[in-house]
């Protein structure tokens, strides 16, 4: 059971908002990692018991996930995990491509020594995934990289929008990989090459270059997904 009632942040107990964010993060991760498959019914009672809370906070988390397009509430049925369709999400991908470039222009945050050290660890982790990673492990890794690079903009509305769009599309890649529509080794190799390019740009303090690399990654990744979906 994931009981949040006794968890602490530093010396102070978690605030209501912190608890809400942690539950939202955990359930969203499960959806994007396909632990909860499309069509799965999410029970407020079961989740409340797992997280050690009442149904009201769970209901708010599920409402937030519905607003993000990851679940849908059906009268008389309950809350079901939605499906992710590549054709329906094409416009979301295109918007992600354009907004990513803004991270270097709107309240950019130059990486400090701590950030660079953390990113170096991500690059090293990526090298390990090339050799023995699974589609699920790679997806979790991609999520971690995305959330790290999101710190390079201090513009909160932009960060929130990018995060929302990212998680709407994340399941597409994992499902295609699990269905053997993608060359996993090639996908891992491409992503590692992009990570190393970002690493060099970060060391140079060139956030414009970082944003351009991310933009190209999103665009090309979507093209490969489209080709995989059509058998091209």
C-alpha cells in the first residue's frame, strides 16, 4: 500500500497539495507506462485504500487526469483509462514541437554544476539501456530526461503545458515498441546520440541548441511512429 499519510518532506509533513501532486504523479506514471491499460477501470475505493486517504482527494486527482485526457468518467460505469490514438494526437505532437523551442526564450534557466552532474548521470544511464533496456525501462528513462530538461525554463505556464502534452502522447511509443513495430536498438541508439548532443550544448551553456535538439527529437520520433503505424 502506498500510504502517504505518514510521509514527510524534510521535517514538515506533506501539505495537501503535495499529497495530491504525488498521487497524481503516481497514477499518471502507471497510465503512461501501461500498468493501467486503456479501458482499465480506476476504482476510487481501491485507490483511496492504497494511498491511505479518503475518496475525495482521489476523486480530485481523477478529475485532473480527465482534464489531461488520460482518463474519462462514464456515468454508471466509473473512470476508465483512455486510449491513445496516433492520428488524434498528431496536432498535439506538432504543438509540442513548436512550444519546445520556447523553453530557450521564455525565462531560460542556465544549468548549474548540480544540474550538469545530474544530467551526466542520465547520459550514463542511457548508455546502459542501449545494452539491456526494455521498452518500459526506456519509457521511464525518457520521462526522467523530459522532466530534467523541463527545469531549463522558469516559465510556469509553459512548463505545465509541455508536461500536459508530453504525457498525452507518451503511451504511443511504448505501445508501438511492445508490439514490435519499432527497431528498439535503433531507437535507443538515436536517443543516446541526442542525449550526448544535449550534454555538449549544456556544457556550453547554449540553451537555444538544447531546445533545437529536443525539437528535432520530438519531430523525428513522431515521424518514426507514423511510419511504424502505416508499415512504411
